[in-house]
């Protein structure tokens, strides 16, 4: 949620940042400023009545204690009207506060200066490329054919038991998936991230805290009987560990990691581009989350980017890094970098990670603060990234490492799989 003070003090900067998303928010911004003005007036009136009521109450106490009963009763009769006025002002003040929050909840984060303007992914900027496409001896098979030939993933069985987008991993495919999870977690822990096993469902406040709710795109699975949501990423429970927390001093750099299944409805996606593992309703992911001071968040962002580069390089994957344009940047992010790996069989780039800096957008919703050197309370910055999402990583590794005798396992994964090559049964 954008800070009201930022809107009031830097209105043009806020409007410019939102315009990069192709949003004209002038009406909403003016509405917020007007509502905030009315709310402050109402709050002043409320405080004035409270001050008057407190003063009269003290005066009544003195009169009673000195035996001036009649004078005390006269003053006491006045407090009834004041209490009614106080209650009315409270109701009006709360209503104005809710109106402000409702409007703020409709606005996405303000894009940073570096974010290019643009409508969709065609305006994203490629800022780095690494590696080359593998030279395969035979015409490469796409991963869905490899999965069937080597009995690694059963998509049809998933359809039978649950529905499309919920595959079964089996045999060497299950071991390969588990190896990737272990590798990514161990690498995160070695980089200083604390490992968590988190809940897979969250309440409404947690969803609001990280910006997934209100769910305008209907991407979250909702469990109505318990008023809970299946998580779309471990970012949600991990970041909410620090909801309603004030960190006592500025000497912190919090680094969290966790592996979870992720659940996304991904409605309306069909065709070749989402075949096999390219888009699922349930998938595995290792997430990294950071909570930083505003002064350290840019450095933390680049450290996260470097961490993901190292994972892809160790796996021997060709990749590129994109800075997303405003129209392709997520609702809560101020700036996002996507990582894509190249699939030799599909002859296309597959997104495998997004690394985002949220600045104070999430922490303002979360009420996540810290005390600076002057003991002043300030909002933290939050960041998160996929390190990594498994389906498309597995797809690229299967497709890019196929040889006539099987599928080679990248060297860093072999201690986890227990085998060097996937072979036919």
C-alpha cells in the first residue's frame, strides 16, 4: 500500500510511477488527498471533545471530593452530550479511514525510475545473457515426451485424480524433483538464509499483507469453510512472520528461505505455450525473502540476483535477465527482474524466477517497522525471489541434457539423486 505521506509530498512522482503501468491514477490520488484532509479534521474534532471530556471528568472528581455535590451533578449532565458527540465523531473518523484504505488498496505499487514504461512483455528490457544453446546429437524431444518415454511425470494420472495442471512425479522423476529442492535449499542456507517449513494456507490478513488480496485476478484457491487461502508462493507466509513487528534497531538484514508447493488457478491458459510443465496449478518452489532497511534494499536486490545467477550457472543452463516494464510488473512490486532459461527442444525462453523489490508497499500493509539510529519508527523494505521455481527448470534440464543413452544429470545434483543419468526402465 502506497504511503499517504508519499502521495501528499510527491504526488507527481507517484502519478508518473503509476503511469508506467498504463494507469491514470489522478482521480484516485486526489480522492485520497481530500479524504485524508477530512479525516484529519475529524480526528482533531475527536481529540478536542476527548480533551474537553477529560477536563470535565477531572473537575467533577474534584467537586465530589470537596463536597460540592450539586455543582458536580450539573457538570455530569453535560458529559452525556459530549459522549454522544464523541461516539459520532469516532464513527465518522473510522468511516473516513476505511474509505482511504479502500482506495489505497486499489492502487498498485509505484514503479521505480529504472522501470521502463510499457504495456506488456514486449517492452521488457534484456539486461544480461549468459551461456549458449546446447548442441544435441539428435532432434531434441520436448519434456512432455521425455517424461512419458522415461516414466518420469504422469500428466494423465494427474488429470484422473485431480484435473489438468496437477501432475504426478514418479520414479527417477520424483528423485530428480527432490534433488532440485535439496540443492536450492542448501545453496540458500549456505548464502545465509534461514530455512523455514511454513504453513501452506494463510488467513485473509496475511494475503492482504503481501498484496495478494484483494485478489483481482482470481488466482488464489479459497477454502470457504475455514476462510483460508492456499498459498501462491512461500513469500506470503514467510514475509508475514514479521507482520505487526517493530524491529528494535537498524542493525538487521533478515534472510529467509523455504520450500513449498505453490497453488495458482492460472485461469484461461491453454495451448502449446502451457503444455506439460510450462504452466501448472500446483508446483514446487524454493523462495528467498529479505527484510532490509531502505538504505540496504538496493544492495540486497543485487545480491539476490547474483544468487540466482549462480544457481543457473551451476546447473549449466543458458539464461537471460530481463527488467520488466511497468505493464508487466506485478501489483505489489516496485521493480522486478525476471530470469528465463532457454529450452532447446521447445526453442523458446522459459521464465524460472522473478526477483522483486517492494520498497515500503508490503511493510505499510504489514505494519512492519524498525527503529532507526534516532529511535524513530520507519517502514522496512521487503524483497523476494524464486530460487528457483522447479517446473520449467526441470523442463529445461530434461530437454537440454538428453543424449542417445538417456538424460544426463548436472554434476551438482548427483549427490542428491544418487545416479548420473536418467535411463529407461
